[in-house]
């Protein structure tokens, strides 16, 4: 408190004020504040029915909610992003940019609350991602984008209708591979059959077949045939379209009913199209399409190769909707596969579950529940050693009621059971016991003073009601900044503070309204044990208590008296310790890694050769990659001592010509090109193998060595990524300067030790033939549009019609045969129809060659080039690389290439936005915490003493990271923020009891020493139980738990070491405050005395 406080206690200078209160029947002074507290506490302590019903309500509602609450691996999150996607078949990326992307960007640029616009132009498709500001009205923005896009009237006629949708992450449950040495059509039809049967299950709403080509009907007509018939490809296309349709023709009214009229003539298969009549003579001769064309009822014309364990494969993907549970969906699908699907498979066809996220969820559930159980046992052992065993038992029952009741709260607010909310429960285990320990220990202390059971329960609970309520309030306030973290990380981790807040709120209710009634039945101290076990526990407790009191009255008493005698020495020592601990970060002793790698049960290699590479060239490189993976697996299996036939691998999936995760962070696009490939190993679950996915990734990379042919090549075992550790986005008005700057930046990154997989998204481009109409062509009555449409029809194909066949919209194309469109000479020889005949294209147009990009990326209306790299965090972190780039390399590039701009993306961008939001919200939270402390203490100064615990708690957290060899990151920051709300609880209790001692007339130094000694047991126990609650996960060695450890280490070590430091620091701060206030008052009185002294 300060001199300005309304109610100044004696230690702040009002020595004339005497202690006020009454003497209870035990001869103790009970202050008015303690006597008037908590009517509800006394009522519930005396009313066992009400207390038990409240506890049963928590159990029942939680159990019911558990049966219905959504279960998922990670929480489903909106990405606050809208996607505009336009398909423009056959168009080059540059055409897509000019005809689609730029127009869409202009349309959405005026929409409110747009954070950024990112565009990608691939061959035949353009995608525009509109990212909204945090808190923007997504449905309204979606309507605005749709409205603006719909107003664009200048998209090419060949472009399909724009698709505008909210970008979301699909919640995959299972991926089923159907494979065998059979035809592509057979595999696809079996996959479609499985899709239908799974979709019919009550537990499943959404299923999709993937990794297969779409059906397509191709009609190839040779040029000589066209000339002999006097037809063009466009003519044939029109005839096919006009001969294949079903058209409603209205209805007629008869005397008794209405009859609809319909023209029927839709063609569906190869035979139907072969029978189409192209020409008929007067003599009755008919020329049918099948007579002059080769018709293939097959698949779309792209080079897609997919195989599972070396055999052709099709996949069936099972997803869950928002109200479905992963475990229920997976169980139903597995049962269907085993009982119904497997027996129906033809010989030579097999199935395998390639991906099963229910296993991942079960693994995480088992891991976290095992650690939570062990943590609870450790907590109960600690409570049993220091307090009555029945108190520990009722505390355990209260924890169970609180946790079960919190499940109901989670479902009520729309959260789910997932790996992060489960981790929230583990963190809460270390926090939830605090209330019960403080209340239970105080009731236990009242019993030791001789009070009866009910009297001790009421008095003990009432005495700590205020500090317990405000301790919970400040902890909740400290967790609130976690809601402010933006981006994917913030959305995924948002369940952690929800769980903490729910558990803490319910634990407060349980500790004050339920626990006192249960503890009122404890036998008085010294009562004979009812059984040998109880007798043994009592003897152990007596020994522990004897040693504990010896410590309190010996070493602790000396330390406290030194603290109040030499407060400035203690403060200086604490500050020095804090400075040394923080200095470990810039010194590099404690590394910084923004987000830890989350290891998956899959290791994936992604390959991209230069644009224009053929499928055969890509396949040769893929075979080398597969062979290297096989060698790495054999070496690791041998090192692990696995027997012949045993392996850590469940399957190998290879695709050539199709790679997902293009065009956005959620993999909404699938890039199709002959120069790309993916090789993916599925490993056994983490608890069934001793070899980590990261170890296999490293061994695979070593066995393979460099891939000089690749433009881009990566191997990763990450579950998901928030972005590359190094991601630099460059823009420049001149494309050649941009290319040179990009190459120099990549060269500089190559000099960094620990930096690898250095890539850029600029490519050499693909060779392109450009046709420019000669002036003489116009004399033949030919326009550029005529030439363009005929060339497109010949080499890409003219879409004649679309046929709805089953679930697919099958396209029918008319074009030249492959042997007439597979060389540059074919382009020049192509005959263009002109009025009165046909002319070779080379006579009508100049043919030239150029390099065109295979993909174009834009950011906020400008072309960008992105340079990315991975890092070995044991050598260097992404933040250290970014710091050196920004300090030395990028300024030099900007000097060499004026107009060059840059921005950091990927992990660095996510880090900056997260930290900015986190720090701003943390500042507000600290103001709220200060207010929550200032109001009950009626002081401006004492909250600062209590909050001084926050920075010193960091010492313990950093010690934990140093001892365990952990890197500091965003999850460590989350732990530190959680720590800031927990660490002050001990100081709060100490200051509250110090004030009561002051009201009894003690001097400040005596009051704080007495409070520190009397409250050392609950303060120490809350710190110890918090540490023990999170200790199992902190020291967990399994692969799946590694990313959780930094947060639990920050909290556990921070509370344990921080509390010990504060036990000595807070008394010194109380004395310094008292000296400062009294010194200020003496100085103020001296000034007043000078002013009032009589003049001589």
C-alpha cells in the first residue's frame, strides 16, 4: 500500500491504529474481515446434501457430455481466408494471370478488413486467397467477395464458373488404399463401390475417392479425314454436342392429366458416340463418327502414376464433419472393411489403411492420460506425506469432479477433446490442486489448533476465501492473452486456455463449497488410527512434519531474518540471478525455436524437376529416391536389431504427376504436372517403434545424397508446419534483376552452417511457342480469333459436351490424334480452315519460341519470388538466420538492385504476429491482475510486491530449459504466461497473512517473517504439487510428447524454483516498502515542519 491508500494498515506508518477484532472461544484474535467472510462457505459446509448434490452435478453433467463431445486430433479452425478459384482449361500461367488473377484481385481489393491477397496462377487454373483481419465478419466478407467476382464479365469464354468458398481444414479420419495388379478402371470402380458403402454408414457423412484420374471421352480425328470431309474439328465438336443431349420441351394438358414432353438423345459411352451421324448423302449413305475418328472412353490425358508398395492404387478418403467423433467414425469404417468389404474383393486386389488419425488420437489420449494419472498419484503422495491422508483422498475426489465437470463446460462452449485440450488438462492438474491445498491445509491447521471438525472447516475455509478467489481470478487473467495469438497456432492452441479457465473456475467452487463439508468429518489430531495402514501413514506424517518444522524453524527462519535484516543485499542478489538467467538466451546457451517440430508417423519426399521434364525423366529420379529410402530402412532396422521380415514401415505410397498442398496452406489445390512427384513412407505408431521419424528422415537424406536434377526437393517428417524456418519474399519491378537478386540470396544462404534445402519458387520456365498473325493473313479473311480457336481445338481439344455418368461429369473432347500433335513441326504444318479451303499455319502466322513461367505467384498485386530453407536447430535457428539476413545481406542486395523489397514469411511472419499479439494482450492482462490485487488489498503498492514474483519465476523456467536441453519457443512463452498467474499465488497468500499479522499489532518485519513461516507449508505444497502434476509430461521420453515439454517445463520448474526464491524475496520487498513509505512520510513531515516553523 502507499500513503495515498484509503485504509492504511499499521506497517505503512499509522502506528496509532490498534489491532481490532474479537477473541474467539479458543482465545484467538479473529479480525472483522475474517469473521464476516463467506456466508455461502458456512452454509455449504453445514449442508451436506447441497455439497454432495453439487459434486454429483459436476460428475453427471461431465459424464453425459463425454458421450457427445467432439473428439478430434486437432481442433477444427476457420482460417479466416476466402478462396476464389477459376479453372481455365489449357491456359498458360501467364494467360491465367492476365485473364483471371488480375481481374479477381482488382475486384476484391476494395473489400473491408482484408489483411492480404495471395494469388497463384498454374497451368489451367487460378487461385486467389483473401486473408481477413482478425475478428472480421467472415460470412459477410464471403458474400462481398462472391458479389464482386460475380460482377466480372470479362473472364474468358473458355473459363469455368468461379468457385468462391471459405478456406477450411478438412478433418481427415482415415485413408484407405485399394491396390493390385489390375486395370485403372477396375481399381476406380472398386473404390467407388467402397465410397458408396462407407457413405451409407450412419457414423459417416463425407467420403471421397482420390488419386485417380477423371473419366474422359477423347475423339481423335486426323487432318486428312477432316480435309476430305470438308469439316473442321469445331464442326465435328458442334455435331457431337448437338447429337448428345436430353432437353425438356414443356408439357401438354390432356383432359385428365398433364404430360411432360422431353427430347431424349444423350450419349453415354464409346458405342453411343461412334453411332453419331456426321454426314448423310441423298442416296442414304451415312458417315458415322466411328467411321472417321478414333474414340477412346478412358481417362483424362495427363501423366498420373500412383502406386502402393509398387502396385497401382486408388484411395478412398474418409472425413468427419463438425458433429462427428473421430473414434466412432474410425471404428465403424474398420468394422465395415473387415466384415463386408474384404470378403468381397476380387483375387489379386487388397486393401490397406494408409492413414488412420484415430490411431494418432488414441496414442495422444493414452500418452496424456497415463501422464495425468501418474501426475495425480505424485500429487496425492505429496499431500499424504504432509497432510492427513483423508484430506488427500477428498482432494483427489474434488479434482476428479472438477475435471469431469470441465468436459461439460468444453462442450457447452463448442470446444472438443483433442491433443491440445488434453494437454490443457495436464497443465490444469498442476494448478487445480492449489485451491484445495490452500483450503485443506488451512482447515488442517485449524484442527491442529484444537477446533472441532465443523468449526475448523468453516473457519479454515473462510480465512483463505479472499486470497483463493483472487488467486484464481489472477490466474485466469494471466491465461487470457493466449486467446490473442493470431494465425493457425492461435486457433489450434486456443483450447488450452479454455480448459484451464474451466477447470480453475470449477476447482474454486469445489474447494470453497464442497471440500469444507467433507473435511469437517476429519478426526481430531491425536485420534487413534483405525487400522495398521492408517497407523503407518500417521507415523510417516509425524516424521515428515518433524523434519519440516525443523527446516522451518531452522534454515528458513535464518534466511527470512537475513532477508528482513539485509533486504537490499537480497534484492541485488535476486536481480543478478535474473540477469544471468535471461542472458542465457542472447548468449545462445538456450536456443530459440519458435515452434517445435511435431513428428508424424509418415516421412515424405517431394520432388520437382525443371518445368517441361517428362514423366519418364521424373520416374527415373523417383526410383533413385525409393531405392535410397529402402537402403536407409534396412540400415536402421539392422541397427535396431529387428529380425528379418520386421520393419518400422507399414507401406510406401508413390505418385508421379500429382502433388497436393499447392495454392494455399491447407492443400486445397492439387498441382498436376509431369515434372512433380511424391514418395511417402508410412511408419508404425510411435509407441511401437524405437526409431523416430526424424532419424529415418536423416538416414534417407544421407543415403540419397544430392539430387542435382531437381529444381526443388525436400524430405520431411513433420505432422504439420506453420511455415519454413527461413522464408524471404522478394519483389522487384524488373524480372531479370529479381532473378539475379534471388540467386545471390540463395548463394549467401548456402554459406550458413546448418542451413539446408535452400530453394526458390522461381523456375527456368517452360518453352512456349508463340504465334503472331502475319499481315497477309487478313487478306484471306482470317482473324486472330479464328486461328486461336482452331489451334486450341487441334492441340488441346474442343469440348463438345459433358455427360453426367454416375457421379462424374465426363467431358468429351474432339482433337487431332497424338501423332499429329507431338512435335513443333506439327504446329507449323497444321491446316487452318479459311474461306474456300485450308492453309498451313506456318503461312498464316510467325512462329517463335520463348520461356514462360510454369507457375506465377503474387502477393497484394505484385509478383513475388520466395526463397525458403530449413535449418538444423542444433546449429542455428531460423530467427538467427533472419537476423543476419536483415542486418547484413538484404541491405547489400537492396543497394545492388534499387527497388528491391523484401518481407519475411513462413515461421518468421507467424512468430512476429503471434508475439505482437501476445505481448499486447499480456500487458492488458497484467493491468487486470494489478486491479484484481489492488481492490481487495486496498493498496497501490502491495500488488506490485506480489507481481514482482512474475519476472523471478522466469528464472526457474529458464533453469528447466537449460537442464533439459530445451529450446525456447512459443509454447515456452505460453508456459511463462501461465506461470505469471500461478507464481503470484504464493506471494498473495503471504501478503494476506502479513496484513492480518499487522492488524494484530506486529511490526512489519515480524509480521512478514511470521506469515512466511506459517504459510510456508501451503505455499511449498502448492508449488510442489504443481511441479509434480506436470512432471510426468516434462520428463516424458516418448516421441509424441516432445513438443509439449517446453510449456510444462516453464510452468513446473518456474513454480518450483520461483517459489523458493520468492520465499526470501517477498519479505525483503515488504521491509523495503515499509522503509520507503516511512522515509517518504518523514521527508514530507520535515518539509511541513520547515513551512510551519516561526520566522526568526
